[in-house]
C-alpha cells in the first residue's frame, strides 16, 4: 500500500523493514512451538522453556541468514561467470527462479525458515546482482518481480475471501477479542520503541543538524501502529497448526482459531487497510510526487 501511494520514504522504509522482520520472527516462533510435543513443555520449568525457545529462535535466525547469504552469493556468481546477465530474456527468469529454489531448498532440504532465507538472499542479490545485468535486463527483472508479487498478493486475498465463506460462529467472539488485543499490543510495542529510536538517534547523531537525524514524528509512529495490523502470514500459520491443538484444548479448538484468525484479518483489512489513505491525508504525510522526509 505504501509503495503504491509513494509515501514519505522514512515511513515506508520503517514499516516495510519492520514487517519483514516481524513475519520472520513470527514464523520462527510458530515453527518451534508447533513442532514441540505439548507433553515436553509440561515437564520443563519456566527457565527451561525460555531457554529452549531462545535457542531455537537463534538457530533458525542464524542458519536462515547464513543460508540466504550463501545462496545469494551463489546466484550472483552464477550471473557473473556464466554471463547470463547479458541475456535479457534469461536473467529475469533465473532471478525469479532463485526465489522459489531458495525457499524450497531451505524448507524441504535444510528444514529452516524459507522466508528468512529468501529475505537475506534478496538483500544480497539486490545489492550485487544488478551490476551483472544489462539495463534492459534490470528493467525487465524489476517489472517481472513486481508483477509476480502483485499476483501473489492477489491470490492470498482471493484465498482469504474464499475461506471467509466457510467461517462459522465458532470463534467469532474470540476473533473480536484478538482484534482488541492486537490493537493494544501493537500500541504498547510501537510507541515505546519509537521513542527509544529517537533517543538513540539524538544520542548517536548529536553532531548532525536536527533535520538530518531522520527522527520519527508522532505522525510516523501513529501510522506505524496503524499500518502494522494485517494477517496474511497469520492465516497460513493457523492452517498449519498441528493436531495437538484439538488434543490439548478439545475438539473444535483448531477450527475456532482458524475462524478467529479470519475474522481478525477481515477486520484489519476493512479498518486499517480501508483508512490508510485517509489517515495519511489527515496527518499531512506526503504522498506521490511530494513524498519526502518530514
């Protein structure tokens, strides 16, 4: 949404970067908790549970990052030494295929997080791959990736729309409570970290003029709170829940979680997604050709 509206670059960068890291951390935590037998937690102390989760998160993050950087280096070297970057019709296909290969290699072969692997592989390739492409190849690659990503987003929302048809009363109230808790949790997390970020910037960049410190204004922080509410990843994770949910919490718990997640997603799409441009306009945050740091 922010890319389409071409909002203030600082706000766009903060929201996009945070969303990538949030999704990665959520997936790692889910994989650790979903694959661990519930009985194992019953026999562990609070300190042991915390240590197990922490070590699992670090393992997934570190190995995922290293794997992503390694695969990114391999594909960059492939573009360089095979001279494939000079083939306008082949280079975009190689880069597009690298995303699918990286994800499936990480998930199926290495049993790591495909999203984390792809995230850091894309960072490396984004910095080094364009140098090995022709001007036409770089333009075509950018166009192809944007179209495929747009198509993927469309399929996700189409899937959500189809799934909503099967939502039952079971989980409706729980979904409304999730909406409230997400709003409160998002506020509690965003505001203090925004203030802390400004404090660090003022401390580290004290020799710079105030306008060059890129501080987060209250308008930035409000839109960070507002824009971070979505749920595409949450739906995919809910559908991947193990059978232990019904075994521990009773038959129908898994369905209740799925229905509640769909209710939360649709609520945020309507409330947050439908009011993004309205709040950007009310808060006088630059959009379009006027976008620039506040």
